[in-house]
C-alpha cells in the first residue's frame, strides 16, 4: 500500500475526514498523488468506523487506517501505487 505522507496531497490538516459525510465531501475533490500524479487518491480514516464507513471502504472510496491515531499517520492513500 502506497500511503501519501500527512497532508502531502492537500496541504491543510482540516481536510482529514472524521465522519461519513466528511469523507464523501473530501473524496469529491480532485487530489493528485505527489509520487505518481494519479488522481486515484482516497482518504484514510482512523478510529472505530461506523457501518457506512465500512461499506465505503468495501467500495474503495476510503481506506480504514485502524484504531491507533498518530500525528505521523498518512491521511491519503494512492490507489494507483498500491
């Protein structure tokens, strides 16, 4: 899994999705992977996911990052560089 470094694709901390609604809003914006320039970039969501987030992860719309939240965790995943 190629993970985009924290905020490398977005530049601001506020773009980290914290809920289903925010994840939908953030994924609609075009992002580019700083490594391969692909627009196939999805947000990584941390913490205990609600069922809707699990469904979105199953569809490849978000990546579930696990329960441990750390300031150095990546916020974005490039699906083209997997």
